[in-house]
C-alpha cells in the first residue's frame, strides 16, 4: 500500500502534505474518492461524519473507508454495506505532537482495528508487517480498548495507585460507602482497613 493522494479542506494544505509525502494533491474530495482504493480519513472526530456524508454517494463500491479516531467506531459509516464499501477504524495509540517528525517513532505504536470482517485480518497483517503491534477489537467495545495495551506490570501499578487514592478518600469521607470500588480494586490489603 502506497500513499498516493492527499486532500484537505484547504488546497494549500493538501499541496503541502502531498509535497511532504511525495504524493498528489487534490482539490475536490470526490476526485480522490473515485481514484483511490482505500481512503484514510485522518481528521478531528467531529469531521468524520461530515466527510462520510460527502462521499457516501460517490461511487465507493469495493473501497475501504478508514478513519483513525480513537473514540469513534466504524459504525459512523452508516449504510456502508448497502454502498458496497467496507468501513474500518484503525487507531494508532500514539501522540502526534509534530506532523513533520513524530512519524519517525510510529513503529513503536500499538494499533487497534475494527470494522468489516472482509479485510480485517488483511489490515492487521499489513500493520504488523510495518513492525507494529495490532489487535482487533469489537466496534461496540471501542471505548474500552485503551486498557488492552497497558502492560500487566503497569496495570498492577495503576491498581495500587487507585487503591491508595481510594484509601485517602475513605479517610476524608468516612460516611461514604466505597465497598464496590474497593472490591473491584482487589479489596483492602493493609491492616488499617482490614
């Protein structure tokens, strides 16, 4: 897969991105849709649905429509099956603080993937061939997936920190019942709260 085309609301921005990625800039969204096999929508979350509304009536049969939101699922592509296309969400768990340099460390990112079963495994394999870790999630569990990539040793640390914060809250608010939270965190493990 090769990046070959760029589109942006501002043609100047598309030209700049195309120059940086050695690809072609487009000034009309419909044209890039027609000429591409896969479309990556890398906009802020609130723009994804607007872009989908703009392209869903263009000829998208057999195309992969992919967004990179961490919070939205591929279900945002309403009616995509009836259009003959395949919707996906591929999210890199990685901070993009500098669009000109951050990509250099992208090989350390974990990627979550969800969407149509047709190309799900193909997309996972593609990402793994780039030396990244990829995992498939269910669209209805997208909001929970961030926990998937936390190493076990960090989970224990977070759990212990949460437990200690809860103990502080207990001391300050003795009248509150935190029983369910305490049980979730593994119960009380010090003599003070036994």
